[in-house]
C-alpha cells in the first residue's frame, strides 16, 4: 500500500499582508504632497468658516470673540434682504445655466460635424473661457455703455431707439448680466459636451441611419443617451459655479441698481468686508452651502431616476 503524505504549504499570507501595508504606506506618502495643500487651503478654511458662523466675530473689536450659538442663523431667518439676494441668485443661476447648456449643445453638435476649418472654429469657441472674469466684465461694460457702447450704437443705426443704460435700469440690469454670464461660461460647456459627442461610436449613428432614422430620431435614440451622464455632470457643476459667481457681477454692477443684481456672494462679501460682520457673513455662507447642496441632491436624484426609467 502506498501512503501519500500531505505536505504543508508554507505560509505566505503574513508576508503578503505586510507587503500590502507597506505599499499602502508608500501610496499615502506619494499622495501627501497633493493632500496637504487641500487640507490647508480648502478643508481648514471651511472648518474655520463653520466655526466662525457660531460666533459674534467682527472687525476692529477690542474684546475677544464670543460663542453665541445659533443667534446668527436666527437673524438670517428674518433678514429679508438676504433671502431676496438668495432669490436673485437662484434666478441668475437658472437663467445662466439653462441657456448656457442649450446653446453649448447646439454649438457642440455643429463643431462635431466634418466642416472646413473646424479647428479654427473650435479655437475661436474657447476664447471667452480663456479670458479672466474681470476682463470679461470690463469688456461688456464697454459694450453696454449708454453713450458710446456698441449695443446702443447698433440700435441707433438700425433705428430701433436711442439706446438705454442697460446696467443701471431696474428692469434690464439682471437680464443684461445674465447675457454676459451665458457668453462667458458657454465655452467650457461646449468643450465638455463635444468631448462626450466624440466618445459616441459613429457605428451607432450609421446603423440608425441605415434603419431610416432621421436626424432628430438619431439624436434622441443614440446621441442623447450616450451624452446624458456628461450633460448631467456639467449642468450640476455649472449651476454651482454660476450661483457662486462673484467677480463678473461685481465688475459689471457691484450688485446694483437697488440690489437688483446683488447675488448672495456679493451680499456676504459686503457684510464681511464693508460692515465687518464676519460671523454673520460666515453664517450666510453656511446657509448657502446647505441649501444649494440640498437642491443639487434633489436635482441629481431626479435626473438619475428619470434616466433609469428611460
């Protein structure tokens, strides 16, 4: 009878676990140079701002800052000027984000076609994106100038009136600023959507065309389903960026006339650096972050459910 004896395998799990822990430590060591600036410049100020919102911090005070709990938030609930600026901010964010997306989608579809000098058109399309917001604001102030602006001069030439002061009119200031916001932010949306279009397989379009599908049907059945995740992401980001806008509106109108373009960020800036109410301004910022996060979460959940049902 032959007896087969089982040989015991050498244990390898312990050395493998040790090497894994060593590689994890090495990975963290490589990540630290990028992680430290984020913690110092982003997470740290955010936590400090949250702490500041529960204090009575003011500029030029001789006594120490004290903890006051939720008193700043109680004052905010009754601050009609703040909630009016919040309403204006939502109108601005939606009024810029929706046309921005629709125009960028049309431009991306056009630039995705096999056109002559397509490279030049793509380069020209991103010029507004390359310009600083302050430069864009100064340029459009010249366009809207009531005396010698390009817009009013064009209207006079066409016999459509003597022009008007677009940025100082109570009924025209916010629409005029929204136009600038759409023009300035459309290129980045166009580039993002164009990248999504170029990742769509052309074989699907060819197959749909061979089945007799027209351009609109191909867009609904092929292009849009492939582009939906990109569109959802860029729309959400644009809404956040537009709601948090500061420099562009500050250069154009400084929140005027009569507060008609005073966005929440402008309101918080004035409370902090004009009136010295740092704690109250920090509470405004915390409320804005909470409300926008809630609205954005509801938007994303709704779009994801709609996509799943489709």
